[in-house]
């Protein structure tokens, strides 16, 4: 290999092809405390064979750089960083470890833990000091790859769906298509599998507007999982913030395949949101693997304890916390986000344990550097930013406390809806707040209902089918003696733990699933659906399937008739939401009478049709009430809820007056899996079976009639 060494440039960081016939690539890497850095190049045909080692002699501030002529695209490389080995002071430099480029845009292989990656020996010396490991990790660490960013996007355009019109569908790239028989076998479980017509047609027919991908950043499979014969299936173990994980690529170019997936989804009108993990990395605790950041500059990239730099601050429960307040680490995070928007064309991000990014120095602060950087960034201003608004540190639950224009996964919505339909007492006040957009949580800093990402299930916890089938978690196949996963999921098995042949229990579970989905799709805010819930996917009671890369976690596309019926019901709900604008308004209800119509935009009633009084709101019995919803130039709706164990007769509000008269029409009845589309007309009252809900719309007597309500009589 004939190389010519040039000084190069400190910017941009990472490896960048400069173009031209000379095949020049510029390499730049940041390290404040290193004493020397070697760039190692590897043979394209034999990745274990090092073909050149180049000392980076140019240093601009704390950025080390070099340019190499004769270096082609797809060149495999890594770094060896020299410096002080002094764990007591937080320095873990060990040139025996080949390290990934923090700005690597592609990796040659998926990363799997090997003991040679450990920076220190497993056992300390007689004085309790960590000893430097002399094992060479190069045979086991993935190579970073130089890439050519060019890609033919053709006429691709981002859908730019407003949040108010959005419906988010969370999926795992592998698990979504791995068992789909309509996709070619070699594409199943890959970016290309998600881009396949069978996948896209399904998503379009379902009616979702965005897919939220569980982490696709390159991640490391943990050593303790490998020892148990398991893997880190979910991928919340990032070691590369720019590189799509090659494990999900059908071919050898994960970057181009990912871009092709985004292009195909965009052409179908579907946005792509990434679940990103900037709060911690896959290097775990101090005694974990040294793959990248720890070996490049531990004190820069991780938060260490003020009086004990040998130990990490851990707000994440994963062993380490990324040092996001550091200017260079903040730069890396911002550069990564901009790259995925500008070069990979994604439409938004969901930030795992986002409270950690707002800790400055240790307490959560909405005025921290990270939030300010995001707010002023012209690239990120046009995409969706969604926070998981909690972490494991003190004061870590911050639902409702993120700044404008962030949206948040509304954990209080999830908990309240679960408790309401479980029949818990005293839930009416909070349930009504969640149903109407959580104004109590988001209005204080001028956010809209779209700040609330409403969800009932997500990857982290029970599936919807398991939510109504189990009282307790069943995680023994994770091989942690059932200690992992939440112990407080507010579930109800309806009489039997797990599968049953009892027809009454089965019918009640099915009705509860319809209740959950109907509540979700009719609430103000942005609906969020866990992939497979609409298909009845079960994990057999496992509420923490992070290590289950097998059919337990994959979607089963072989549907029995009951699940096919449920899928049709969900499709009907999504279509219903799109049909009625009042469900998607980007402002909160006021409860005040409209000057033009005389009717309020929302009103609440007891089952007997009388307006809810203070004593009714605070009654300790399980929830039974109705709500009237209206808005400018929309069709009024009435929602009836019966979370009690007995049937109840409901009096509907008197139909608001219309120019041509009108009546209430039954649109949805969760007691009837085939109710959507029947449009049964009725006036006066309706009998609701136990634990069910109904939705009624106001229709004119004549199709051309213009309906505008006056003040309700009740």
C-alpha cells in the first residue's frame, strides 16, 4: 500500500474522503490527555492483517490529525492511543487496545464482547490497584470504515408530518420482519426488509405516519449475556453514534442500505424516528471493555466522581454516564444528530433517559447547554425531538418538565389508563386530564397537547396482550432469577395467569385490549403504538426481553381469526382518528362556551346524563362517565366509559341543534369487535356492558346539512 502522509486538518472530526484521483482521506480525533495516537490501517480482504501504522504528529489544540494520499473509500482502520495508565486518577490509556473512531460512519462488523477488550486485568494487584491488560484486542474489535457519503436520493422528500397528525409505531428493525413470509428470506430482519414492499404496504394499510426504530447505532453485545448464550437484542449499548449497526444489513454496506430504507419509507409518506442512547455507552463500568471512549480519553467522555475520578457517576444504571456537559462531548452529540438528519434523512429522535442529558452538573436543568444547543440549531429545528423524561438519578422523574418545543413519552398517561381500565378507584380526575391532552403537565411552558406522546405499552415492559393476561412478570429465560424488569406494571390477568381456555376470561381480555387501543386513539396528544400489539403479540409474560433475540421478541405474522379481527379493529380506529379533526387539535380544550355556537368544546357527564359535580369527580367507585368533545368546524363526539364490573345504562346528551336536525350515531363499541363502520343510530340512552366504551358522533338528517351545535341542555 503506497501512502503519502500530509498534515491534514483538524476539521471535520472523523475520517473524510477529500475526493480527487489521489484518494486522499483526512483523519481527525480529539483527545485532551493522550500523549500519542497511532492510526492503524487494515487489509480489506483480511481485516485481521494490519498493513500500515501512522503516527499522528500534527496536533491542533487537542485534535490530532493527518491526511493520507492513496487511501481508498472502505478502508478499514482503528486507533491505538498512548497515555498514562493511572486508574486512581481516571486515566485508562492502553495502546494494546484497538479503538473505534468516535466519528466512524460505518463498522466492518457487529461488535461482540471479548475479554481482550478489557483495559485492565480481571484481578487487581496485592495493593488493590487495577493492572493494565497487555492482551491485544485487535483480532476482536470491529474496524471503523472510511466511507463515501454519496447516495442518489432521487426525488425523495421528507413527509414533514405535523405532530398533531402523527401516529408513531415503535419497532425493532430485526424483529419486525424476521418472520414475515412475504419478504425474501435474505432480507428478513434487515434495513432492506423494512424497506420491502410487504413491510411498507402493511404500515400504510395500518395507517401509521412514523416508525420509531429501536437503537440502530452500532452497539456491543455484553460479555455477561454472551456467557449465558444471550445477546443484547434491544441495542441500548451504543459504541458508535454515527454508524448504523451492520448486524441489520442484508449486504455489506449498512450506510447505503439504511439510506435506501429511509428513501422507501419517505416515498410511502412514513417518517423515520431514531431511538438514540446518548446517556451511556456500551463500555459499562470502570472494569468494562475499552472499545472507544474510555481508551481515547476517559476523563473527557465520562462523568467521574468529583473526589474519586477512579469511579463513575451513574445516573443510568448501566455503569457509566456520558459527560454531555463537556464541550467536545456535546459537540459529538450535536454532530451525530445533525449527521443523521442531514446525511441519513431521518425525521426525529427519541432520547433514551433524556433527563441525564439535562443534568448540569448533577441536577436536572432545563437551561443546560444541551437544551440550548438543540434549541438554536437550524438543522434540528425542523425535526421531532422526543424525550424519555426520566433516568435513575435523584430527581430523575421529569414528566412535564422538558422545555418547549420538546415532546415527551407521557408515563403518567400510561399508568393512568392502565389503572382506569383495571378498575382502580379514584382515577376519574387524572384519567380525564390524560384523555384531554394532559394540559396540567404541558401548558405551563406554552406547549400543546402534542407535547404528550401517549402510550400504553412500549418495548420496555409487557406487550398489550400480556398486559391483560399476567399479574406478574415471567422473566426466567433472561437467566437473572426473575429479578430483572419492573415489578409494578399495573397489569391484571382477569382471573387466570397466562393462557386460558375460559371463554369468559378470553372475551374480557379481548374487550380490554379494544378499550386500551380505543382510549389511546381517541386521546388528545400523539398516539404511540408498540409494533405487534395490533397483532396480539405475546412475550409469554416477559416484561424485559432485552436479551431475547429469538421468536419470543420477533413479530409472528401467522394470525388466527381473532387476531385478524383485532387488526381490522385497530385499522378502523386509526382511520376514525384521521376522520375526526377534534381528536387531533393542536390546542387544549377550554370548557368554555363558543360565542358562535353556544356549545363548549368539552363537557363531562354522569351515566344518568347530568353534568359532573365535584363529588362525582372524587367518588371512589370505578370510572363511569361520558364526555362531549367539539371544536370549530368539526363533528361533535360523545365518548362513554364504563370501567365497572357491571353493565350500566348511559343517557346521551341531547343532540346539539343543527340547521337540518341531527341524531347520535354509534361509531365504536368495544364490546363488539365488528362495530366500527356499522354506524348504528340511536337517541336517548345506551346500555354499556361491563368494562367497555362507546363512541358516538353527531350526524345531520340530510347528508348536505351543516351541523353546528348550540349550548347543550344538560
